C-alpha cells in the first residue's frame, strides 16, 4: 500500500508475508505452546513477531505522517496530535507516533494506556473533547419522527 498516496490501511499483504515466513521455516505454531518450543524456535518466533510489529508500525507512521501533513495544510493552527484507542496502549507505537508529532511541531496527546483498550471510554473521551471545544449540535426535538433525525 506504500505506493498509494492516501491514508488507507491494509495489512493483508504483511499478514501473508508473516504466514509465508512461518510456513517456510516449518514452524508449527498450532499445537506447540511457546513454553514447550526449543530455544531456536522461540527466538525465530520472537524475530518474526518483532519484524511484523516494526513493519506494521512503519506503515502506521507513514499514513499518520500523511494525515498530519493534510491536517496542517487544512488548519495550520493545529497544535496537537491525538492518538487513542487500542493502538495507543502500545508504548512502541506511542513513541514512534510521538516522533511524528515532534517532527511536525505538534504535541502528542493520548489517554493513559489503561483506558486505551476500552472503546466506550475512547468514544466518550472524544465526545467530551468535542463538547469542550464547542463542536456539537443540539439534539433534535423529542417530538421529531425517528426517521427524520438522521440525514443520509
């Protein structure tokens, strides 16, 4: 997906490469727990996992850099880069995205990792941020028909 100059994500090709790496090394991951594997097998599994994480995060960095550039072009006064949700609970991801923020003169803002894995909390947090910033609409009148509340 690197050849596409947009912000879309797909890890399908990366997952295929990981599967092929596992298969080419005859790793049997289905019925042998890591605790029972040989030292060589454990190291190989760790190397594949670390490589997957590194490439996945590089892809994330690339897309986030594009998004930040676009956002700054649209609104040059932006000062913060918000990262939330499950991805923000990973310290390595946070560190790499903090690098993107600093490179663009932004401050990385993220909730505590313990809150990042709860999507309900993340949605509520986003709602609070919008409310505090004055970005909200009044709810529709209670007597308005349900099918009139949302536009397509």
